[in-house]
């Protein structure tokens, strides 16, 4: 029977908490940008932009779900789950950057 080392489990828990905090901070920053873009799009009632924003919101919710699922992920699968989350966050942030660039390009001058 395998035994778990309490110090190892505590260290792993702390590392997982640190990782979770890092991802949450990145998502919070991205959400703030997304909210700002949504407000600007709503001002101009730009349906295409609103649709894109809703898609980005769904992507953020999927990342949040994966982050919650990480807490119950088997130890052997944590590295793979983190890699998947990291890839999703990178794609999400790049999508927001891309959308912001396109939105600035297509927005009427104020």
C-alpha cells in the first residue's frame, strides 16, 4: 500500500494553489479587457463584435471550468491538464489581442 507524504502533499497543494492564482490573475486581466471591448462594441451596437465577445466569454468559462476540474484531477494527469489550460489561456489572450486590434481598426473615430 502506498502512503502519501504529508509534506509532499502540502507542497503539491501549495504549488497547485500558486498555479491556480496565476491563471486566475491572467483571466481577470483578460476579462477586464473583454468587458471594456464589450462596452465599446455595445456603444456602437456592432452585432459582429458582440457575437465575437460572447464567443470569447464562452472560451473564458471553459477555462474556468478546466481550472476547477484541476482540483480533482488525478496526480498523474495534472501536468497534462496544466498544459491544456496554459494552451487555452494563451489562445484566449491572443484572441482578445486580435479582436482588440480588429475592433480598433473597424471602430468609427470618436
